[in-house]
C-alpha cells in the first residue's frame, strides 16, 4: 500500500504539481496565489465556488509571505507559529502530514483534532464572553415585556385608556418608543461608536441606556415622560442589538458560531420569560404594580456593565484597526492553543486582503450607500433585510407586546391573562434550546423554511378559535395555538435573524450592515406596535391573526428566493457565497430545488438527486474547526444539506 502523500518543502503533495510562477494580475480582483485564468470576483461568483485564499501558493512563497507579515505587523516573536499556522490554513485536512521544521508537535495536532471531535471544549474566556452577551440579550427581552403587563394598568392612569383614535395612537406610541429610539437613532450610532471604542466599549455605553432610563420609567407621571424614557432606552437597545451578535460571531469558532451567536435570541427569550414572570409576581402589589413592571428590567443591566470589562475585545476589530499585537493577545484568550491563534489570524488576514481590494477604505455615509451599490454587499443586505423583516411579519412581537391584552379579549381576567402571558414567555424560551444543535447542522435557511409554514397554520388556528363561544374551551384553545406558534418560532425565526445578519457582511461593512438590519427589524416592530390596537379594533382577533398568517406565507417565499445558507463557513468564506448573483441563486431554487423536492417528497422517488449549487475548491477543508465535505462534484449543495442533518449520514428531514 503506497504511503500517504506528505506536504513537502515545495508545498506540493505527491498527487499535485504547483507552478512556482507568480500568480494573479494587476487591476483585477484576483484571489491571492491563484492563476490569472482563475479569477475571484467577489461581486459575481458565477461558478458558486468557495475558495481558500491560500490555496495554490508554493510553500517557499507562502513562508516568505508569513515572514513579511510578521515583520510588518509586529509579530516577529511568533513567526515560527505563523509558519505552521499558514500551512494548516492552506491545507486544513493535511496538518498531520506537514514535514520539515514546520511539522506540528503532538500537542498542536491534538488541539486541532479536539476542535473537531470536541468542539464544545472551549476556553473559559470565550464562555465568559458568550455569557456576557447573553446577559445583554436578557436585558433586551425584559425591556420588551415591561409594558406587556403594565398595558392593562397605566393607560387609565396616564389618561390614554379610552377608545378614541388619539388614545389608541398614544398607547401604541408609548409601547413602540424603544423601537423608534432604536430604529431612528441607536442602530445608526453603532458604526461610528464601534469605530471609536470597539465592541466592548459600545456594549458598556449601551448598558447605561438600558439602566438609567429604565429606572426613570418607573417614576413617570405622564405619558410623554414615559415616552421620553422609552426613547432613550431604545437608543441603548439599538446600539446593543447591532453590536452584541457581531461581537459573539467574531469571537466564535466557525463550527459552532451559530449556536454561540444564537444565544442572543435564546436569552432574549429568557428575558421575555423573566419579564412575564415578574409581571405575574407583582400583580398583587397594588397601585405600584405597573411601576415595578416598567422599572424592573434595569436589573440585568448591572452585571452587564461589570462583566464586559473582563471580556477580551474582538480580534477582528483589532485587525481592522491594524493592531495585530492586540489581536494576538485577544485571540490567545479565545482559543485553546497558539497554533489555532496563528492559523486563524493569518487566514483572516489573507481574506481581508481580498476584501480590501474590492471594498477599499470608505467613510460612514459612503459605507451606508455601499450597502446597496456594491453587489457582494447588496446581496448580504437583501438577505439580512429579509430575515429581519420576516421576524416582524411573523407576528411574534405583537404577541410579545399585547399577549396580556389578547388573552383578556379571549375572556380571561387580569391575573389569568398575566398567567397565560407567562406561559407564552416560558414556551418561547424553552423551545429555543433545540436551535443550539440544529442551527449548525440543519442550518439557518432550512430552519426558516421548516418553521414558517408551521407558524402560518398555528396563528390562523389561534385566530379561528376566538370565534368559539365564550368559555374555558375557547380560552384553552387560543392559548394552546399561541403556545404552539411560539414553539415553532423559537428554534427558527427566533435565533436566525440576528445570527444571520451578524455574519453575512464583510468586516468593512459589518457594523453599518448590522445597524441597517436591526433598524429594519425594530422600525417595523415600532410600526406594528403602533398600528396593532387599530388593527385589533377594526379586524378583530381572528382578522388580525389571519392577516399575520398571510404575512408568514409571504415571508416563506421571500426566504426561499433570497436567503442563502451560511452554516459552518468562516466569516471570510461568506464573501464567496454572497458573490453568487441573486438571479443565479433564485433560478437554482426554481429549476433544481423545487423539482427535486416534488420528486423526492411528493412522488417519493428516493433516487431523485439534487445538483449542487456551491462547490468547494480542493483543500478547502476545515479552517477554524468547521466541518467540510469533499471538493468539486463530491460536495453536496447547500440546499440539499438543508434537508440533511449533520452532513454525510445525517437524518433526512421531509421538507425544503
């Protein structure tokens, strides 16, 4: 049996021959190290290929690049590690066959094996970072539910509890205040503040806006005082929601990035549950119960202010600022071994060089315009916009705002309505747990395509049940279908939008892109919060729920055509995913996915095959511990993997 090929000092294996001639050409956005007849256009990746920017570079040239990189970035003391890390990043699956002075020792090989075989074996600082992000999310969730219970008390005290158009508009405006503050101000502050202070500084800044205005809201005596406090609260919510998912995504390994970043939604749901539980607990507190409901969300903001000080800054932010020494110091606290740090930093740097060729340096308003003018960025903007607006189209925030009111309309008294709202909060949180396992196996897109049809029929059923005669059966059935709606929302449209939007933009546009995405989500949350009282009065509960069921169906179509899969790819590899033209991606869904799905799941033809859309270049392998399938035609398409769990050999899911 022949020996396994090894990586020699020339950078080739026994099965390969690599040219030592210079690669690339000027005035073209070519991948570093690739031939001039193999261009990489990050605006039009017509071949739908996922490429490694280090592939094809002869070993001697790669080592020269490493030495120049270390000298330029002040990392000369780590040059030997970077030599090894560059070879690992170039051929992620062949690290155990590297020869010469760069051969890995057993500890380094074990560290690389462990990130695949024991991917949850992570450093304490990374867990602390994710825990701190989770607290930030809990602040967000509790802030949302303060008015849920208070809605049945404070309108009469503020003199806006009547049925007039003015009173309904003002009530909706007070409820929507945080979302208006976020969408109109907070989200757009994210980019310039991130540029100045980094991720940690922004989170510290935003926590203050989630502390003092919240306390102030408990002491307001008029509706306009309450509105001002809630607008300031919204500034903090917008900045925080635009930054925390990015911070978590940039610090996480690719193989479990989805699970770690989705902690934002999971702990937002936990905050919602805490809010509904607290509302229930203080119901009997007399005349001050609604003030306690509004003021209590300041509690989780206190540990957020303290813990963020102990977390490392995002290494990618340091690299963006050309502070590579700081990036090394931060990354070494977020990975288990220095070989992983060297590999990740050099790989990220190589990909950022490509981004720089395409995107150049730009100022704030130019970056805002480029969200819609640079094709690669525009496709990410469209996909992020779709998943974010779908979160409002599905109707979840209407239930989060007004569930107590809805349950009262279903015939329950104040306490029963608060108890039913707590049940909604509990279900919303508990059913977020499955996404920890499914978001990086089934993927972001497939979770949405599965859960939106379920949300459509459960919401429609909840509305139809309100037509039953008043009684226990009506109340129980309305609550049942609202809970089922939450159960389908929590592992799908709950965690995906913020996870997805935090990862799809290139580093140069990540803050402004995330700001736009969150502003989209929260602006429409404000609009829906303001209009729902009118909608409920004019259409009734069944009409309002039926309308949102239709919105769910529309969102399903938008996601199917506009939202590519992003699971288990590094943030830099997503440049190639979003370089595929939208027309090509949508056409693939129509010409290949739909016919395949019909043959496979309607006609039950097991021999039906789905032609791949994306293909991996040879040696793409695993960078950052992520799972990879083979190269070329052996690679499953992303859409086919949407209906398979865990890659090869996974369980098949019936649906697209």
